[in-house]
C-alpha cells in the first residue's frame, strides 16, 4: 500500500486559480494542527499533506475537499453572474463532501457569506485564516473516512468465524485504514496499531489451529516453502496475500516490514514525540520465535535449515538498521537478537559441515548449502549475500559467526548482563576449542565458570572442558578440583587424581599454591595455650584416595597493616608468613573426616592462628584463606575441676564424679588432693575429709575421680542444698572451691482427724525429686501418750512422683502433740532414711454440735419455699470459762435464713438447744446449713470491743456435718 496514493485530495476549479493559489495550498502541510477525534479519543497534533488535482482529474476513493476559486472583485459582478456559477458548482458536489469557496476580494466574500448562508465555507484568499480553514476541513474529511473504514473493519472482524471469510481480504481492508492514518505526520502510531492488530489476529488463528479445525483460508499458508527471503516490500507479496496465495513467511515478512517502516517514520528527528526505535530489535526476536512455532503448528514442509537461514538473514537486516541509531546498537534487545542469530548460525554450521575442526562439507552438504542459498533469492536484501557466502565457505562462516558472537558478548558486558555474557562465552569457548585455539577457549571458560557457581553439575562440566585447555600449574589445580568433586563418579575422580600425580612430577620446584577449601573442608581448629602450645585440627578430605601431606598452621603475632582481600577465591592463593607456626611430621590424610595435632616448634608465640597449609609431594600447597582461627597464648594454665552427676539425693549414699582437666604443667603421677566437706556432708566412710591420688595426666587431658557422699540437711523443710567442697593440693596456690547440689527426696505433711473424742493422725509423704522411691518401716514417736498404727501391708510401698503415700495412727493422748516421723528409703538398692518432727496445739474435743432440720408446725414434711426449723444443740464435754458465739453459714443458693443468723451462748449449762428459722430454696437432698462456733471474749478495761477467737483443730466436733434433709417441691396453687 503506497501512502502517496492514500493522501487526501484538494480539487480546484474557477478562474481565480493561479500559481499563488497553488503555492498557498501546498503550504497546508507545513505546520501541525490539532486533530480532535470523536469517541473519547484524545487530540493529536498532526501535519496533514494533500495532493492537488483539477476537479475533473481527482480520484474518487480518497478523502477530499473541493475548492472554487473566484476572480470576482466587485459586488455587481458577483450579483450579475458569479453568484449563479458558484451556486451551480455547489449543487454539483455530492452530499457529505467538504467544499470551500475562495473569493478574491474581502467585500465579495462578505456578500457571498450573507447570500449563500454559508459563513464557514466562504472565505477571502487574503484572509489569514484560509490555511487553518483548509487544514480543518481536510482533517474533517479524513476523520469521516477513518470512521467509515473503522466501522467496516470492525464489521469484518466480527465475521471472522463465518464461512467464506478471508484473512487476505480483511488485511486489505484494514490496511486501507492504516494507509489513511499513515498519511498524517504524527499519527504513525495509530497506523502501527492496525498492523499490530493484524499480527495478533493471525497469531490467534494459528494457535487455535493446534486445538480445533482450522478455517479453509489458513490451509493456504501451509503450502511448502519455496523461498525464504528476508525483509522487504515485494510488489507481488501483497497481491498474493490478498488472494490467499502467499506462504507463511511471506505474510510475516510483509507485516513486519510495514511495522518496521512505520517505526522508522516515527523515529525521525523532526518528530516531537519520544524516540521509539528501541522497538525495532525488541519486536524482531518474538517474530522469529513465533514463526518457528507457527511453521511447526501448520506443519509447513521446508528444507532442513531453511527456517534458520531466514532467521539469520532477518536478524542481520534488523541489526543493520539498529546500527544507524547509536542508542540501539548496544541495547539489550539488539544483543539478544544477535545472540539468537548466533545460535541459528551455529545450527547451520553443524548441518552443513562448516564447523571448525572437521573435514569440511560433504557433497550432500554442499548441495544442501546451494539449495538454501537459492531460497534466499537471486538478489537478496542486505545480509543475504553475506549469508550466502557463509553457507558456501567454512572460513566465511567462522568469520560471520565470530562477528555476531563478539558483538553480542561485548554488548552484554557493556549492559552489565554478566550471566548472559558468560553463557555466550561458554559457547565461544566450545567454538575456539574446535578451531584448535585453547588459549582463547580457556579465557572464555574461566569467565563462564564464575557464572555457574552454586550449580555443581554445570560447574564441573565447564571445569572439565577448561582442564583440556590448560597446562602446568593451572592444569594441576583444575585436576585437583575435579578429583575432589563429589558430583563425579568415584572412578572418574580417581582418574583425575592419578593425572594430577603425573602432572606434579613435571612441575618445577616452586610448585603451586591452591585454595585449601577447593579440596578440603576445614571443620574446626582448637588451640591449646600454655608452655606446650598445640592445636587440634579437624578437616574433611574430598579426595578419592589417601594423601601424604606436611601440615603447618601459621601464628600471626601482630595485626597486618593493610587488609588484603582476595578478589578471586578460585585464583592463586597467597601464602602468608609461616615463620611462627605449629607443625608436625608428615601425616596421611584419608578420605573423609581426619583429626591431627600440631605442636609448636622452637620459640613459643602469642597471637592468632591464621592459615593452615597442607603441602603435597613438595609441589602443591593447599592453603586456607587468612582468618582468625583462634587465639593461642604463652601462659601457665591451672588444673580445673568440674562436677559431673545426675540428681543427687540427700539422706542416701550418692556417687558423683570430679573431672580434673590438666593445666599447662600437666599432673604428675601420685599427686595428692585433700578434699574437705562442710557440716552435714559425709565423704567416703563417714568422715568429712579424704585424700585422693591422681594419675599422670598430660596438658589438656582429663582424669575422672568418683566420690561417695551422704548429705544430711539440717532441717526437714530443706529441699535443695548446696555444699561447698574445698580442695587443696600442690596443683593450686590456694584452696580450690567446688559446689555440689543435693535434693531432699521426700517431704511429709500431717493432718489431724477426729471421731467424737478419738483422734487420728495422718502423715502424707510426697516425692520432691521426680524419681520413684521405695518406702518401708514407717514409725511415729510421741513425746507424750501412745499411738497405734492402722494396719497396712508389711511390704515396702512405691512412692511415685505424682502419687503421694499416707500413713495413719490412732492417738491416745491428752493435750498438745509432739511427734517424730521416721521412714526408710530405697533407690536402686541404695538405702537411706527420712525423719521429720512436728507439733500440734491443744486438740482434745471440747464442744459437740448437733443440728436437725424439721418442718414448721402444722406441716408434715419440708417443702421448697416453705418455712422450716433448724434445731441446734450445743454440748460441752466439760465446763469452760468463756461464752460461745454461733454463726449460721447457709449456702444462699439452697437456704434462706429468715430469723437471726448469729448469737452468743453462755455455757453455764452443759447443753443448749436453739431453734432457728430457715427456708429451703430448692427441692432435693440438701446438706444442713453449717454452724460455726468461736470463743467470745467480751469487752473489758483492756479492750473496748469484744473479740472472737477460733477453736483449734479437733476441738469442735459437728455430729451432723454430713447429714442431708429431703426437701419436696413446693405445692403448686390451682
């Protein structure tokens, strides 16, 4: 579609048309004008260009305005003849078409506006608003045409699923709309939208074809490919598309070329809008990927490699366009497109035998290359000749591949896309390996290796390739890393290990230094300070076989002046200063976890343990990174003691351990230690002091001594007791204190029970140590009176932590109780004893209380909500010299006290009877209201208010405490 053929038209007629009028209309497109459009779309500033035609020669299929140029300069001539000519011209114009009458004189123009009643369509040629009027009418004509075409496009789109619908015809219709919009300078984006819609609609049809039966017109695009030209507007391509006779690639090339041309027009410097050339390369890569997928969905038959040829040529063309814009040649879309072209070109090289390191293409591959080159056309666009040359020559192919790959690689690095750059570098490394250039391949592989850190499988794969490109020290380090890789099979690791041993024989005396963590895992370093400095080192070897190494551990005696940070942890490790170090004789490191001891050689030093070095075969030095692995000092350390035991129980023989950790001087054979215990703690055979002898113990080693002790707490109420042991020996300048904790295993409590005048004492024994104990032989000793235990089993009873035991004795005693409880304890065949003392005040029974609830007079039974009598009897076992106060305590949910609730009784008689009024509030078996008695001491000279004193436990016995009364429901009134 030619945009020139879609321009709006201005026709001219009349005697006033001359060169000045022509130059005036040609200036219509010089300035932009605001284009206001309906349907809520925002205004745009556009420049509209128009083609000038005589009225008889104007095309009829374009938006146009008709102009009549009058040479009349006076009003009389206008009235006599010119007016009639203008009116006949107006009547000849079709309805809905814009027209304008241009008059030579302003006064004639005013007269024409009045008589023709068309004020907006009559204007003087001298009026400055003439150009604005013409632009406005042109935009109105274009808007009308746009609305008409838009309605037709939408109507056809709605018919897309009907029988007989054709995508080619629809494309022609929507392309008319795109061409119309493309004539407006500043509305190219609106034209681009039309092609985007065509692109999206076709893509959707193809995707649906993989799920449902495709429409008949789509089958025409499944025809075998006969050519695979690049971008360009073919004069026959549009005709073939409209008539459903085009291939899939022809359609895609045509649409993308149109889009590309519009993008280039939008990117012109004179446009005021933002530069959008970034879309050029950004749109190309999805096109190539979509086409590859659509060829598969539509099952298009084409020669192998044809799609790759087409993709490479299109990429070369787009990259050539991007080079015209400096901001695009180094953009991410351009680099990604270049990378994609490299991949497709690489596939062509493998297909046609053009890869380096081979024997060259065979005759069949040469024929295939000629066939692919012919498909590019006799005169292919830019990039086609270069691609043809690359298909026919391995040298030209390698040159083109390297140019594209290095362009993409440099752009990725420029943009900071390091991972993409390293992945492409890995491909380049493979290419250079095939070319026989290991040095360049090694550089790319080393860079790619850093991109896959954290992915062991990829890392080892690239490292294996890298090892084939290295020599000398670097090769030795690569083989060591491969031998220590747990990703590889054991047999493969052993092969790398044996190759490493052979390489070390060829290295010079300087050898090589390698990071230790590449082969070994430094688990821990434990320094031991003293006059014999040592360090316990634990390392894990990942090597497949044992290795003999000379170990050493440097001691950094002062802080470094400059902090050195290793920029590449996989590079050469710097060996620090080992003039002060811990070392040992050569040791054999086995695969897996190893522990060895390093000792100070020569002078002792105070400082930080810094670097561990393992030298293998005097050629390879595995050195750890500089770090503070621990502090080692030159000092004298004393022997320390710690207590090791479980829960120790008091009142029973218990065993615990004293762990002696030898100091810097060690412990000599037969060293005596005197242990003194405080009061309440017996050691050994019952004394409070014992003497033990220690065996010979080296620095840092431990000796354990087991002691037996019995703790006797000073009070039965004690639960946890801490005893301090004092140890004296030549090992310390002064006494060494040690604390030992004991727990009293049980606790006892007492309860007094009364039955009339008979008394019973209950002793409840509970566990306090959360351990199961056996209790036997309980006894109760009284200071006055006697007691008789209630019968129980003679066998020992088990005391569980959550279930206490009880013992009961019947007492025959008058007055206060002073008693001592004893019981034997057994735990794991270890016997002990527990005893406790307790006292109870006066507990003889002095007062007897008896109560009875009966119905009120005239009633036979007690009913709810009916008055009842509480008969209360208070008796004294003997005369007492004070009064009593009674208080009626009733549960308010069961009883209501209707009369008095308290009173004072003078026990001048042995018995008192009281009747109190109560009312049951509910039916059922209700417990009697409770009565509380207290000693009543009246006011006297020393006290202005009377006082109440409670009775002691067991002094008041309530005979009816557990009795209940049967209360019937209340009688319902009729």
